[in-house]
C-alpha cells in the first residue's frame, strides 16, 4: 500500500473519530481539523458514505455517522459475545469428549475458527484458531452450508482421497435432520471431526462448534456419540446467546 493510500485511510479513520465525538459536522470544519483542503475532505466523506459509514443530515453540508457503523459494531460485538459465551461450554465439552473443540464462523466464503480449547487427549500442538478452511471439507463448514450460513462453492477442491467433490454427496439435508455433521479424513489424512450449529437470539445459525481428533481415536464408529455431545453443547451455547427455540 502506498504512503498516500495509508494517509487516506488515516484521514478516513480520523473523520469517523471526529463524527463520533462531535456528532453532525460540516465538511469545512472536518477539513479544518484534518488540516486538508475541503475537496479532500469531501472525497473522503464520499467514500465513507458509499460504504454506509457516514451519511448527510438534512442540513446540507453536514455529515454524521451512518448505519454501517452500527452494523460493523454489532458484528464485532456478536463475535466477541460468541467467543466469550461459548468458552465455558467448549472447555467442558473438550474435557467430556477428550478432543479439541473449536468455534467457527463463516467469512468470505470460507470457515474461520475464532476460538479453540484443546482436549486432554490432544497429541498435536497444531492450533486451528484463526485458520481459514474450506466449507465442503470440514464438519463446521458442512454445518454452515446445511443451515444456509454459507453457499456451496462452485468448485469443490480435493484435499485428500476422501474429500467430497460432488455437492450432491455432501448430505446437507441429512445434516439438518440429525443436527450435526461429520468430516472423515476429508481435509487432512488421519483427522476426523464432528460439528453442530450455534444459533443467535433470532434463531439464525451464526457459527458451528466442532470436536476434532485423530482418526484412530475419533473413529467413524464413535462419531454419532460425539456428535450428540457436540450438538448438546451447541444448544447450550445457543441458549447463552438468547435462543430458546
């Protein structure tokens, strides 16, 4: 990113901070505080307005924070609430099933793990927190696909010989019916996982909680039992988020 681009970002952030502090403010006053020409301030405001972060008031030439800021703040708060409220449940679940437990959300077509609790039987130092994974090859991703939080990708890339590359074989309707999804060595050889949906106060699926472990321990025969435990954990997290349906 060029120095001029960085400077523009800094100035745009400064505009948002001024509007948060002062409320509706004229372009000329913003330009004066930023020590830039009025045309520069107008250009920055135009970009912010296009993104819904600022809006013009009825008084021509005055701007205030837009609803886009509320949307972003709400999304950030929701994610923080999700990580915080799910933590004690994930800790108990990891202890119960003896495997690593993750909370994952949809982001830009992928699955992103935002929180992880390692189980007492974990033998690997790998951390999935912050990792982006493909939805069709993971249990969390299949949950988010099945419940409409993600769209099925046009191309299903193969990662292992067991990766499902035909969307008709993902079994999304079955996942909805039984309440949990499984991935058997579909992302990495020797790694199995199960996941269940987490709902917000409105009932929308906003995340998935999963338990993952080596295939010699989290065997296909054990997946239904662990799947039910994970589904119960997901229901508890949903209740902590305000969903009682």
